[in-house]
C-alpha cells in the first residue's frame, strides 16, 4: 500500500529543469540489497597468519603512501590531522613567509662542532661563542614568531581553537625550508 511498487515509473523531466547531478536526485533510490552488494567486497579470509600479516603490512604501506602523497601535494584532505585546518595553514604560511634563525641551526651546528674539535684553544673559544650566540638568536626569534602567530590568530581566526599552534609553528620554523612537509606555498620575504 505505502511501499514502492516493483514496476518502475517513467521519469518525468521538465524542459526548464536543471540536469540531475551525479549521485543526487534524478535517479531511483537503489534497493537495499543492491546497495549492500555494491559495498561488499569479496575478500577471502587469509589462509594463515603469515598471509594476514602480509595483507596488513600492504594496507599500511598503501595508507602511508597516500599520506605522503598528500603531504607532498599539500592536499588538505590527505594531510594528517596535525596539519589540517585553516589555523594550521595560517601558521604554516606565516612561518614560510619569513626566514628564521632556527632553520639554519643544523648547518651552523655542524660548523660549530667542527670548530670545537680543533686543537686550537682560540678556535674552540670562537666555536663556543658562536654556539651561545646561535642559541640566544633562536630563542629571541622564537619569541618574536610566537607573538606574531598569536597576534595573527586573534585577528584572522578569533573563533578557532588555537591549541598547539605555537609549538607547531616553532617546530616548522626549525625545519630546513627545502624539507618542510607540506611544502611551503610562498617564498620567504627578506626582512626590512
């Protein structure tokens, strides 16, 4: 009485009507068994523990490859949870729009380490002084960056949750620019 009849009724299309979208109205709703059949996969159960382990490992490898592809492409849908959202994108863009002292930490630390392994006391003193100067500059630059991020978040995203954004921005500023993932969307400007 109230159910759908097994006969399909002809579809009435008005001349002024917009074309039906894919997956939207304009086509009959599939029957439950057809929808379930489409969702089911014919995956046989693994024969032994080794095969189950191999399948799990393959699935994890595919998932990591998709995530890495998303990171390299910067596609918002494929990014891991720690990189998603407008607040994180704002923090990334702010960090990437400027040069920071911390991104040169690894190359400078290598030079300082080489200076400290020499037998000359004066060169070792210069290496130690450079080390202290580098740490002070990184701390000052990090404080300035965190203040800039907080100010920008209050202005651009006042209603969004900003939990963990400052450490995220500081960690990104410490990475060498070429190896940052997702890759920078903008070039760094020179400071004036």
